[in-house]
C-alpha cells in the first residue's frame, strides 16, 4: 500500500507510528481479548488509558496543578455555546476577537445568550492578518480568541496581555501542541482533537480551577464544565477510542523530543512552503500577511482560476490530497499539522516548482 501526501485540514494526518501501534492492538488490547473500543469505560484497563492521556498532556504542555483537563464531545463548536452559558453573566459582555469564520461562529452563539462586544477584527482585510490592538468593553466577562485560523491561514504569534480580572479563552483546535505555551496566561484553552491531537470525537478543555467555581447550576448538565471536572470526564460514556488515540499521539510527541522540538520541525515545514511561494515571482500568491502567517495552514492562490484548477487536479494525480482551499474562499491550502512529515512538504515544494516551470 502506498500512502498519499495528506494535507487535509481536519480530520487530518496522524503519525504513521501511531496508526501502526493502534493497528497492532486493535483486536486485542493489552491481552484483554477485546478491542479497546469494546472495553467498558469503567474498567481498570481503560482507566489507565484515560489517566495516561491526562498525565502526558499535562507534562507536554506543562499544565500547572491549578488547572483541570477535561475530555468532552461536540467538537469546538459545542464550546462556542458552553463558554457563554457558563461565563457570560448578566450585565457583562463576552468580548470576541474576529480573525476568521470560526471566531465569527463563536460570537454568533454567544449573541444568542447574552451581551457581546467585538474587541478587534481583521474582517475588512479578508482576514489576512491578526489584530494589532484590542478595545475591550466596559465590563468584559472574558476575551475569546482563535489562536490559528485554518481557512485564512493566519496565526497569533503573541497572545493578548490582559488584566488579571479578564479571563483569556482560546480556541486552539488547529495549533495546540504545535508550540510551547505559557498556560498561566489563559483561563480556558479548548481544542477539537482532529488536527493535532488525534482523530475526531474528543475535545480537550484545559480550564483554571478557580474559573470552574463560576459555572452556574441552572444550565444543562452536559454543558456545565463542573460536570466533567467532578466526574473525571466520566459522567457519561466518553469517546474512549479517540482518547486512546490521543494518548498514542501524545506518546509520539514525547518521542520526538516534546513540543519545543515539534515547533522547530513545524517552522521548517512552513518556511519551505512560504519560501516557494515568495520566490515564485507572483506565480503563487499567499493570502496571509507575512507577520501573521500560520505554521499550520499555508493558504495561497494562483494568478487565475484556470491555473488553480489545473494545479489542484495535477496535484491530486501526483498523490497530494487535501490541497483545495475551504469552500468559503477557494484557492489552495496545505495543512501541515504536527503529523505531516517534512518529506511531504519537500515533495509539495518540488511539485510547486515543477508546475510553475511548466505553466509560466
């Protein structure tokens, strides 16, 4: 079997080593005579998996003891509703920084539940950059940001610095585990797993314990963060296989040298593709402003729609999958999450050079 060059935006590439480990244990996990997918979530065998995933995530991201790690479902999209339900108190405003469609969707959900305020936006520049300043409301409940923007290919380099009484909440679905973080700067970090953490099905929430005390009791049980914190994310049946795969991905990251080592590889991959774009004499046109370029999603266009169509068709023939831009914006996008090897980016850069040479 020949594997393709996988540049899908999500669900995305998984490390080959992880897939092989899962394959070896698929029918018989740890001599139980069952697949992990068949184990009870109350069993001691699954408890070890659950604990290992929590412990490894805590170690890799250096998460302090005053934070809880929760495993939820519903993707990042459910968090768009859970956050204002839990933390948008009457008389306060949920502040949002708009840097793409996902932050727009988060704002839209909050508007259904309380007062909101747009603290910054780059919509006027087709979301090609990251805001340079913020204007918070008079009584902010929190500031919500999206750390990386998959559709437009932009990424926060430096995070906002806020006063201690304004919680910073970040949707890190597409770049968590791609670079070291100072966790203490955030009250909540959440991330759907299907880009850098594992397969779809589980959403990781990292939440400060003192923030949990603010969760009201009169909201649906499964949208209350305290439900998951008090029950070790086992109030109901969790997505056990997704959490198992998450634990294998975390093991793989540790074997690569940890998050700092992963960041260096990600910089090389992104640099290779951005250099190819910049040195193409305008044949390839990057969407994101240089100082806002994402190391996870490289977005670009060709000079005409016809060339773009031809590029994508030929790329697919050559084994490159997932290079089409999001349906909202079109163009091209190479999603180069942690599991995408450097060799895939080298092959793509070479293909781009050859295509440019043949179609000038």
